[in-house]
C-alpha cells in the first residue's frame, strides 16, 4: 500500500486529503482558509502557500509519496524574466476585463474564429483576456511580462523549489484562451495579440506525467484545474454529465473530442484523463430559488422545497423563465426573468414554488441539450451542490433531464481527483500502472434516482417551458446552431 495526497487550493481555502493509492480510501484530511477577502479580485499568491502550510500541520503528510495539486481556475500570474510577479495575481472573478474580451473577439475576426482556434470565445475570466486588459490598462507592467502561469502551475512550481522547468496540464491550459484542446498546442499568436508580445508559457504535461520530484524525493504530479480534478474525483466517464447547482449553473460532460462552438455557448475544456470536458453555463440556478423563497416570505430553500411538493408537475400551468441576471444559455445578457401562465387557479404559493424548481431544472436541461445536439452522449447525470439534496429537486430532475440522476454524498472531490492523479503518476513511475489507465478507485457513495414512469410527465413540463421560452424570446434558443 502506498500513500498519496491531493491538495485543492480554491479561491477561499485549501483542502488536503491523504489517500491509499490502491483504493482511494481517505486516511487523513486537512483544511485551512485563505487569509483574504472572499470577493477579492487580486491577491498575493503567498497566501496560498501560507494556507497550504497551515492545512498540512500535525504530520498530515507523513509517509506521503506523491502529491497532486488542483487549484482555482482562470487566475493569472504575470512574471518577469527573473520569475518575480510584476503585480498581484488576478483571479477568475475579476470582471474588469469584459471590454477586453469584446476587443479580442473583434481583433481575431469574430466568435467563430476564436471557437475554431481554441474551442472557446473570450470571457472576462480567461487569462488571455486578462493579458489584453493589462496591455490596455497597465502597459508598463505588461511590457515586463516574460512568463505567465495559472494558480495550479505556480503552486506546483513552488512545491518543486522554483525549478527552471515550468509545467501545467491539459485541463488548466484549456481554460487559458491560448491553448487548443483540439490540436493540443499553444496559440502563441493569441498571446501576442492580447499582450503585445510573446512570452514563455508552461510546458503542457500529459495526464499521468509527473511535474518533478522534490529534493526530499516526493513526486509531484502534473496537477490540474478544480473542474477537471472534481470530475476525476467523481469518476465520471463517457455518457456522464455533471450538473452543478450554485447561484449560477453549469452542465459539463465527458466527450471523446474537443468541440468548437461559434455561438460561444460551449466552452471546450480538456479533462484530467486525456478526454474532453465541454461545458455549458447558465447565469441563473439557485439564485432563482432564493429569490422565490424571499418573495414568498420563507426562511430558506428547505421550506421552499416542502411548499413546492404540495403542487403537481407543471405547476398548474405556471412557468418561470429564471433569467434574473440576464442569461448566457440562451444568450440574453440584458433580459429579465418571466412568470407566465397566471390564472386564478395557478395563483397559489405552492405553484410558484414548484415553478421556480421546474424553471431552474428546465434551464439546465436546455444547457444539456446544447451538448446533446453536438453529439455528446448523456445517460447519467451527476447532480452537485447543496440544492441537489432538496426533495423538490430530486423529485423533478430525473424526468426533466431524461436520465438517471446520481446525487453523490458531499466530499472534497477536487482534492480526491488531485490525489488520484498523484497515485496515477506514482504508479507509472514505479511501473505498476499504465499511462493509459488511471487507478480504479472506488466510486463516490451516492443516491441513485431513476426517471421511471415520470419520464413522460417530465417531458411535458419541458414542452410547457419551451413553448413559453420561444414565445417570449423567439429564436433565442437554438441548440443545433
């Protein structure tokens, strides 16, 4: 039996899990918050190291042979020729670069040109857009940039003692806006387009490769972004989709090839195994539930769920389009939400509560259809987030999604994915594992929900939702475009 560790450095905390290499069983865990404001858009990355050190106290890493690192995505660390930061790290939640995104789209010739080049259309969060913002807003600093890294790249580099070799992985690289998951190569011309000059970029490692070994003999695997690590920790494969229920929502699935989507609805990431993770985002998910609960004077989502269960599928004809903050799928950035189907018999609190849940799930089902129309197979849906535990969500989701729904027990899946990657790299280095097949760890404990006889009812709910969507926003949603 070997022992490996997985480290997840999110925007707010560091979590570490220490696992058995053969089974993935968690032996020990560590946690420490990041000493920064939750809404900070830039930060001194030394705080990540301080948090890591705090999380690893008490002999947590004793006996560990390899470490995998996952970290928050879309951060940018801009460095000079000596390897020093030219400014604090820019984080993924920084929206200042939104005008720069539009600038870049035009500079390359439109959305389709970007989708074909790197599998995504520039968004404010992406490093390529942050580089354009620096070139426009901090020109003196931008001229000093000789190397760019992301948070997981920087942490791996620090753990290895800041060697001359800098590395990243396919998953993290695919979110930069200047690496193509389709071709597996950098588009250095896009870095130059954004920054004004070319600079050094980390070497992109394969899924089972090691980034290096510390002087103490500790192997450090390639690492990856949080999204890719969480998918690896969950054990998803071809035919699986993951629906994340946060304030906003997302649907991602495992696919055998990168997808180029000129509409910009699909972002084509690479995963941590050699496959691909196309992702479709919605701007509104649980925020629609919270807003409805406040409107009805309820204490929280549990009360909203209980009230919704007093209604019936279809909410007595009441339909909510949950586009409260505008929407990304379909692309309606300046719209608002809609409540349709108001009749005397539907004007009851329980029907409004149910309409909120059905609206949220139908919106995510629309996002899933964008993937299905591009040939992505979805037989099973993993449902993540605290709202996945709500009775009203579990009652409606299988039929609305038209698939088996898996609700995993809460766990540190990104850290587990990083640990699994460490076990893979360790096994390859020892000759006990193939670079083509990761360790077969036990899957996540989960609740399984089948659509069963409710499938036809769920599809009727979707038809009612779709008719309302197309009436209010004709032509806005075309998943086959």
